[in-house]
């Protein structure tokens, strides 16, 4: 593969076995990075490796990011094996429906463990290595964390926490040359949203409220992640980029 803008760089993408994580991994790999994808399913990770751009380097490393010891060991292993770490993409997440009234505590903790604790654990492990390369962290949030939506209390709360954790890390790490940013997609055509996208009535409502009239493609989110990690965004930190087809501009109101 010819030289790309991430040639010589090493990137870790959590939740890299499908959806936005897989798309981001392929984008970084196409631009020359060595990409390590982490996730719970070896089979899913292997499929993303097999589908990687020709001549690129994508490596699968199974890991549960909600396990602090496991994700810390993975990050340190990658940095040691490749001699550096330039970017961490915190993408691993789960969503479970439920309001505060009907969520049980086990479901609440399951969401928080993956969507918040995992971001904290991976970032904590990555920071010493990123300080050496003056690298960056890109967190994958959600419009559910910047504005909320109905019936998803745990997911809304978790993604809201990612918003302020992004802010805190950007403030604390800026002097070390480490940038921290977040992307906030709206409905995206991923495995996680499959049930929603198969419901015609629900999808009609989404199309009516998103000015561009459709879900995002995972690659459209992956492209923004790559931008935030790259040289063109070298003075961008603490930014929250909506990738929502204009949903935020509409304030959630139906199209006329």
C-alpha cells in the first residue's frame, strides 16, 4: 500500500468488530496506519480483518473493554509490540432500552460498565503512550448523550458521561500535547440499530426528523473520526462533532 496520512502510526479501535468501529478501522488502515481492533467476538474481528483494504495492516485482539486489567494489558501490549501508540478510538458500546422506572440495576451497570468504564479504562491505559507521541483520543458518543431520547435512560446517561469525560481529558491532557475529541452520531446503519431500522413506523419518524432523511452510513462517521485524529485537526481538542444529517440544526422538529 502506498504512503498515507497515517503511515507509521498505530491506532487502537475498541468495538472494532462491526459498525462504526469497523468503518473507522478500515479508514485508518486505508490511510496507512497499523490498526488494532478490539472486541468481544473473535469471529467478528476476524471478519473485519479479512475485509480490510488490500495491503493494509489490521490486527484483531479480543478484549472486553469493561475489564480494566484486560484492556490495560491490551493497550500496553500494542504499544510495546509496535513501539508506539498514536490514536485510541473509544467506540465500544452497548444500548439497552428502558426508563428509570423499569430498568433493573444489573442492566444499568452493564451499560455503564461498557459505555463509560470502558472509555475510562482504555484512556487511562493509553495516556502514557499518547504523551510520548503527542497523540489523540477520539470518543464515539451519541446525540443521545448531547440531547437524550425516550426510553433509553441508561444509554443516554452513559453517553452524556462520555461528553464530559471528553471535556475533562481535553483540559487535563492539552499541555502534554494529547488531543481529545468526540463524534456524536445520530441513527446509524449498524448492528446495534438493526431492530429500529426494521420498524417501518419508527423509521418514518426518524426520516421525518433528520433533514437529510436517512440514517448515517458507518463510513461517514469513520471519516470524521479519522479527521479528528489526523494532522488537519492538530489544534482541535475538546470538540464535539455531530454526525447527524442536520438533526441538531432542526432541534428535533419534523421537516416541513
